[in-house]
């Protein structure tokens, strides 16, 4: 059974709202996704700075979403007809809250390179989720791009030598790319129209429904960042790596095929690994560099089906819908 938009909903304009950002000429959906990927790619950098400051994964996850929830609380007000969509955003947020906690926890206990690469296998999961849950058959080029990313991930992930606890954390980190894939597929054609900032606000609230009880249960000793760098990293992970790229992602996802969104978003891996190498002193070996090259190759594979999306021109710009 596949999940499809409600009758009469325009999947390409469903999550677009009027505003100067997405009306700028020359900004395609893929361009917006690439811009979002550059912001999302900063998450591991900020998270590792906070881990070094003594914050646990539960507090890092909480700060990443509680700050956007507070900043965007004014956007929670929606029409009563949108309550079903509110429920869906809360569910997506709650699921992603568990996933992001697992991701940040894995960054604490196992080598960062392996965790980062696992996270950015979500284009592979997106193809699978789109096919199994949404009835979207991927094109041949999309499958090739996803396979390249899967090979890249297999090169950079080294499970040997991990303890049992580390192996469990490594396995749990796969929940994050699965949830990202689900969001990509749904946000490409949501069932009801909702303004992007309202989506972010309700999604952030969904995260908090999981993360606040988790923090209370774990009772962490360190609650606040201590150093100036940690304070800046807290703001960075909530704004530069969350609110701003989420807005670009939500708008861009409506202008792209979901598979193209996933592949373009894999640019996050390159940003994350370069930040680790240049700013945190991580060493990039032959396998990591090969993985980056493979992902770059996947980014440049163009799916011919993306040119025939109703209402989208070859540049990826959204025009008047045909339905």
C-alpha cells in the first residue's frame, strides 16, 4: 500500500509559501538543497565541539531543537483544517528526535568518520523508502547515484575493532538516515499545504516531545555550555545547522524529485568531513578521500526523469502546476 497526496493537492506547490527567498530568479530546487546541505553539514562540527565541552548527546539534541521551537513559536498557529498535517509533523519530529539522539550519541563513543558517513547514506534509504512506502519507482541514474553513495559509505565505515557497546551505537546510528529519507519522501509531496516556518515549528515541537522526557530520565550532570566556543556552537547547531537549512530544505524539496533531493543533500558529507579535517584535525585517509570522490560523482549524475516533472523546467525552477 502506498502513501499518496490527497486528491486535489498539488505536490509541487504544497509546501511553498510566498516570500522573497524562494521567489529569487535563478534559484532552482537543487540549488536550495545544496545550500541547505552546506548548513546541515556543520552539525557534526558543532556537536563535537559541544561533546568536547562536556555536554552529552541528550543535551546537544535538546538544544538543537528547543532554540528553534522557541524562536518559531509564533508560527505554531495554523488553521484548524491543518491539524492532520500538524499531527504528521509531530510524528516526523518525534521519530527524528530519537534518531538524532542516536546520531549524536554515536559521535561520542565511536570514530566520527564512520558515524558521519553512515548518516549520509540517506540517499540510499530514500530510494528504498520512496519505492516501498510511496510507490515511487526511481530512475536508472538515480539508482546508480545511490549505489555510488552506498559504496562510498562502505569504504569509510570500519566496524572492526569496535566493542559490543560501540557496535550497538553504530547500528543505532542507521536510524538517522532512515528518518531523513522518510522526511525527504513526505516533504516532496505532503498531503496538506502548510507554510515552511510552521512546518519547522511543529517539527521542532515533535522533537521536544521525545527529547525533554529523555533528558529528565537520563538526568545529565552538565546542563549548560561552559566555554565561549561551546556557547557559539550551541547557537550554531540550532540556527546555522538547523533553522536556516531546514527552511531551504523544505522549500527546495518541493521543487525537486525526492531522489534528486537526497543525492544533492549528500553534499553534507563532504562539508562535514572537510570541517573535521580542517578545523578539528581529523585525518582523511585514502578510503575517506575515495568516498568523497564517489559522492561528487553521484552529485553530477543527472536523472532525465527530473526534467519531466509537471510544472518544473529543466533548470529546476517551479512554474505553474499542470494538474
